[in-house]
C-alpha cells in the first residue's frame, strides 16, 4: 500500500515562503513521476509542478520562477519550495505519485496553505 504523507503547510503572509514535503512509503523510483497539485475553494485541482524519475522538473506557467520542486532520494521525499506567495495561492496542496502502471496514481491527504495578512 503506497502512502504519501504531506507536511509543511500553514499560514504565511503575502511575499512569504513555504516548503512542502511529501514522504512516500516506497522508493521514489517506484513512480514515473511525483508532483504537487493544488485545489482552491470552488476551483478544480490543478497542476503545480512535477518531477520525473529522471529528475526533470516541469512547472505550471503560473508558478515558474517562484516554485522549485526537488527530491531527496535517500529520504524518499519530494519537496515544493514556494516563494513570493500570493493570496491567490491559497489552496489545499496535494502530493501525487504517478505509477508506472498506466492509469494508476496515488494521492496524499493534502496540506492547507493559506496566504493572508
């Protein structure tokens, strides 16, 4: 059973930074990619960033230059560093792991990020 455990969310002022963590119960290389998605109230879940097993990262245009996805292979953990946060970045952030099996992926429970003064 794959488990993804997120942490690092919280309340931050506009312009501030947060680092989210996603620890997986298995090896990162068990997955084709891992990534972060977010869902704001009343909106659909959207992609923030992904990192492939090769280490190549992809970002949504809206976060390029302000977010960095990275990983610690030894800790089986993926991170999302978010800088210059804005109120519109307020959302529940979910970790995702895309399996090598077509159509199979896993989700964490989500971590709340609130950007407010």
